[in-house]
C-alpha cells in the first residue's frame, strides 16, 4: 500500500517538475556539457508528464489490488 502511495506522489512530482523547469537537457544524472543544446520545452514537458502519468497509474493499480 505504501508503495502505491509513493508511486502516486512520485508521478505528481514528475508532472510538477516538468511544468516548473525552464530548460530540459538530454542528460540524465549529469551536468550538461557547455556545447549541449536544450531539447524543445514541449518535448521535455511531454516526457515528464508521460512518466508522471505512468507512475500515477501504476500506483493506482497497486492500491486497487490491496
């Protein structure tokens, strides 16, 4: 049950971060290189929203099975 709640909170956090971040870089867990260009804002937001929705749906599924 706690796992489902955590997944929902992580999904909401991902969506909030997606809409509050100014620039998105194709770097994961590292600093972007000086010559690295940011990805388009719409693409970065879309990725964060899709991942967030995935976490929320997974969390709801976990809660439904308990």
